[in-house]
């Protein structure tokens, strides 16, 4: 049994989200939640909310036991980049790039 949850277009750099995703990939849901609750990076709170959504999907749609769930994979892809302009001296402008990312979590039952 596999359950998925998606988050598209979040205002977070894919590189920063990938660092958090690498830490929780392959862990049980309880271990991942413990890590995400006590980590202070912005990406951890975003991934924590997405993980809670995936757990709720597994519980309500698949009637899965929460204690047996583990993270099969977390995929972080680059989303659309927001392009903004910042005024500079002598009438010039600098481009500001604001990255976004798409995150997908797949949960599965533990193999024993």
C-alpha cells in the first residue's frame, strides 16, 4: 500500500528543501516527525505539514496503521522562479530570483 501527498509551488529553495528531505528519507513516520519538530529550518516546517497530510491520507483513504508507516521516498523538484526587479544606482535595475519547489512524499507499510 502506497499513499502520496503533493505540495506544489511552495516558496522555498529546492536546495534547502532537499537538505531536509535527505535527512528523513527512509525513516519511519515517527522518527521523521521527531526530527522535523525539533529542527529550526524553514523547510522542516513545510515538510512536516506535508507529512501530516500524507499520514492523514493513509489513515482515512487506505485505513492504514500509522505505527507501521515509513517514508518510501521524498522527491523535491524545482518549481517556477519568480522574477522581480530591484532599483539600483544611476537608473539601473538588478534582477531578484525567488525560487519555488514541488515536494512529493510517498508513504508505505514497513516490511518485516
